[in-house]
């Protein structure tokens, strides 16, 4: 038994000295729990996305249209844009042409158009148009659901105004006014209230729908005259045995006075299907502006994110082999020849870039075979993003090696940072699910810009020139990170 305890003590001491193993065991799960807690709203009273850009084009002159826009602005999930910036502080209202161009260029991904015939003259209901660029399907479905909730729950006066507008066109102004006056007086006389106030509410379309969750007061059941009984009840005895009292039948039971075959017919009869009332009253025309021609939209969104995550793991592991070369004496033999540390670092960086390009190529070719991704017609743009992403990942691997004291520590730090960047940068789920401050941090990661660059090519089908800005950002990240890595190598002891 003593031998077992000695070996157990040895294992515990070895583990306590392995900082990388401790980080992977404890720190990585804690960070992931924190990040996923934000995604699922554990730290907030209201879960859901935050700050999703949605544009609104208001072509209607109806007062309730402005109320709908205010309700959208009050929703924390949305950042509402209604004007076009002309520069120097000048703005103008957005047009449908503006939002269509913005959706295609991915300035924003959702637009609500309130047309001039928001409340049509020749019918009852509300008409709207919803334009979207479903670059992320999860986010798109959530936005669509939130939009319908706001329309149905926050602005029911639109339906009342539509009804009043239709009534005015049918009755004429004079009869319409007289009708509403009569209704207001009747309501005031029987239920109380100011007739003039009730009249103003009626013509504004407010029929008490502002609080659809309020329950009406229950009315007492009317007394049953002697000698009569309700058709849904049978004559029987009370629990005390008194005759002539009324007992409620078992739910679903048919009155016994009917023939048996008729009872079976009624019991098995199914209610007739009725059309959806809301879909008839509120017609939201949806139109997908981008990505309609893709064979597999989900693959176009996901492949790029997972490609960059696994590329980071591969390149970071390759950079960690610098410690193995030092321990095996390779550096001593190289330094005895006309080779300088700068040559070794440059060669290792270029190796990481080539390894990254080969891996990205293999992953996208697999996506082509498995999911039908179109990588041929976008070859130039895809190559530009891939080279920049591979360079940024290779520089990241060099930085991990530069700040780590050993290969084990490098692998531990790389695992922690890669998983954290992938979660925050949008490789796993939409960035909009995160709080505002994490959304700002995500734009500092190479994962975010790589995912956006691949999505520009595979989802939006942008050309070589159109993806150059994001490729340039990745190249800038690679240059800055590599400079820091070289500075750390020069101050370290790797080549001593």
C-alpha cells in the first residue's frame, strides 16, 4: 500500500508542476462556461441577442407606423436605423434601394419596409415587407420571431386603424361619424365612461387591444327557470340523493336522447380546419436578398469557421516543435553554420503558412465533395482570404511559442486561446448572441475576420477586389503579431 501512496504523491506533484495541464483542466472549462452563460442569457434577466442592426423604411403616413418603429427601438435585441448618413451631419430617410444595396454589401442583414399602403384601402389588415440576408440562419430565425412578436403584441392599433379606414370607405364620412358616435354613447351609457373619450379611442383604432393579456371579468351563470334544463346537462340526483337536480355530464359525453349511431358521429367528428387569423390580418412579405442561389447555405456558413479553428490548432502545434528541435540539439548544429535565429523564425513562419494553405485547401475540397460548395468560380477571392488567414494563424503560433517556456506550456496556452477565440469570434455561434463588450472584443480576433472573409466569398459571392479589405485586416494582424513574436524571441532563451 505504501508503494501506491508514493506513486500517487509523485503523480500529484507532477501534475501540480504542469501549468499547462492545470490550465486545460480548470481554466478552459471555466472560460467556456462563462462564454456559454452569456450566449444562453444566464447572467441577464432577458436572454437573446443584443444590438442586431435592422433598418426600417417608413413610406406610410399612418400614426401607428411611428409607434411600430418606437416599439422596435425599445427592443434590446435591435439597433434600429431609419436614416442614411450623407456626411457632415446630414441625413435623409432610408429608401428601399438603400437597404437592398446595404443588405447585399452586408452593412446590415435585416430590413423592414412599411409601404404606403400599410393599411390597404381595399381590404382589412396590415401589409409589410421584410428583407433579409440570412448569413446566419440561427440569428435570422430569431429576428423573424422577435419581429412578429413586436407586430402582434405591441401595435394592435394598426388593425383597429385598418378596420376604421375600411369602415369609412364603406359608409362614407357622415355615416361613419354617426356610427362611431352611436357606439361611443352606447358604451358610455351601459358601462360608464366619457363618450367623447371613447369616441376618440374608436376612431384612432384603439379598441382596448393595447393589453391583450387582460382577462375580462367573469359573468355569473344565468339562473335556470323551473322546468327547463341545459342541453349539455342531464337530469339526475345530487350527491345527497335528492331528485330533480341538474348534474353536469362528463366532458365529451353526448346527450342520451340522441340515437346511438348519431352519438358516435358527433363524438368522432373533427372540427373543420380554419385558416390562420393572424396571417390573414397581418401580411408580412418576406424576401431573401442574398444567398438564394446556394446549394447548401448552412455549409457555406459553417465550413469557414471550423476551418480556421482547426488551422489554428495545427499551426500552433507545429510552432511548438521549436522546443523539441532545441532539446534535440538541432539548433546548436544549425547555429554553427551560417544560419541566424531570424532565418529559423522566417522559415518556420513560411512553413506555417504553407501548412495552413494545404489544410484549408483540403477542407474546402472536402466541402466541395460533401456539400457542393462552389469554390471554383470564387477561386481568386478564396485564395486571397486563405493566404491572409494562414499568415495570421502562423504568426499566432509563433507568438505562442515565443511566450511559452516549454512545449507543454505552449500546447496548453494554444488550446485555451484557440477555443476562446473560436467561441468569441463567431466560429461556433452568432456574435450577436454575446454582450456588447464581447462583441467589441471579437473584432480584435483573427477568427472573426477570417470567418467574415470566408463568408463573403462562399455566402455572398464577393469578388477578389471586394474581399481585399478583410484580407488586408488579416494581413495586418499577421504583421503585428509576428513583430511581437520576434521581439519576444530576441529577449528569450530559445536560441541560447
